[in-house]
C-alpha cells in the first residue's frame, strides 16, 4: 500500500509536518561539504518537497523524486529545483549524475537492495549518500501524561504500520561501493499548538492507514485527537521531542 498516494494525505502532510530539515542539512553540510557546494543533488522520496527545499543551502541544482504525484503536487517550486515522479529503485537519470543523494524519512519504504544499487549507479566517485530519519518520540516537555497517552491510547488505537525503521550502520561495500563514514544523532523540540499537534498526528501513517483502510473516518479521528490532547496543554503552545538520526556513506 502506498500511504501517500491520496490527495487528502498529501495536503495533510504539506500542512501538518514541521520543517525540521534545515537542522539536518546544517549537520550534513558540516560533514560532507563544509567548504564547498554540491553541483547537483538528488533527494529521493522527497514527498511534498520540504527536504528538497532545505538542500538549497548546499546544492546548486536539485532534483526531487517521489513515487506519489499527489505528494509532488504539493511541493513548493523553485528555479533551482525540478521534481520528477519516479520509484526510488528505478530513477530516470544517467550514471554518475549526482554528487549527493539524500533520503529523508523514506528509506524504510524502499526495497533497500534495489535502491542502493541505484545509488551506486547514480553517484559520482567520491559522492555522498546521506540517509536520515526524524521520529516523534511521543514526549511533551514537562508533562509525562502525554507520553502515557501516546503509548497507551494513541498507538494502541492507531498502531504504526510495519516498516524497517533501523538505519544501517554499513553496507556491503563490495556490492554497493558505499563506505560508511559516520553518523550523527540529536534531539530537537518542536513547538505546537493543540491544533498543530492534531494536524501533525493526522499526517502520520498511523492515521493514514486507518482512514484509507476504512477503519475510521478522518473527521472522527481528528475530533478524538483534539479532545484527547487539548486538556494536556497548559498554555497556548507546548514543546514536543523529536529524535533525528543521520548516516553518511561515500561512493568508492
């Protein structure tokens, strides 16, 4: 099931997701290209283009690819960005086209072996593959009741669909010619109003799978979420914890 190939999902994703990507890009720049810019970069599984826009800080020309036209339809345009529909395992560009390939919040949906072979083919010698995830920890600053609700009610009612969230520490360099060069991990906080938090949760695949699998309707889920989280807000906004993990690989 492609959880993101629905118009309402794409809109919710575009409006509900926090723009954390510059935090990751700052660390990627320091690790990969502190003293120069990449001439051409590819952002695979770019969704609504947030991760691609953030790459403007370090790349001259950008291609964002995604399998979902609905998601791409919500991407913000830019003169240095081109968005292309395409599968991560079969990307329509010539060999050695890119100095940098990034994957943000999408690697867990790919056929890993096929994608890595594509990355090997598309990267120039010495080019970088950077894979990063940013996960909601289910924690609110100063309020353990929210963590309990997230674990015992939200995730029980709307479990996370199966995926392989674990980022690899290394790849078989003899097959993929990708050498593990390092990793980074950090916690950051996102400030939400209660309504913004509800919009974020409605963009998660937990809810998407329930709605598209007809195990609940969007309006009823949104109402339940709002009624559940609003009493836990002591002020107009609260801070919520996210965990970002980044892995760096270089084409040999």
